[in-house]
């Protein structure tokens, strides 16, 4: 997906909820929770703050699961 001659990295995350109504507050709380968990992980945080990366792509997928909703997010870093 990204040339081997470029810096590249990825972070993957997910969070599950019993119910999720997509209100502004729910979305903000989900973003804060995911950010906090990525920041707490040394390898994920390293990707987030690396000076080698100048570009980022972010995609979030919402999956309905038997017990509620799963928000899955992929972050691709490159230069």
C-alpha cells in the first residue's frame, strides 16, 4: 500500500459499546477513549509522534455485533 522506500507505520484500535447512538458526546467520548489507549501503548504512541511521518490516513468502521457496536479504526502513517 505504501512504497517500501518511504517511512510507514500503522495503528489499529477498536472499542465496543452495548449501545451507541452516535450523539456528539458519545462520539467525543469514544475518540477520547481510543486516543488514551493508543497514547498509553509505547509502540502506538511512537507512531503518533514520530517526526518521520508527514501524512496520515484514518478510517473507522462501525460493526454491529451481537452484544452491541464495535468501532474499529485503522491509522496509516507515511511521509
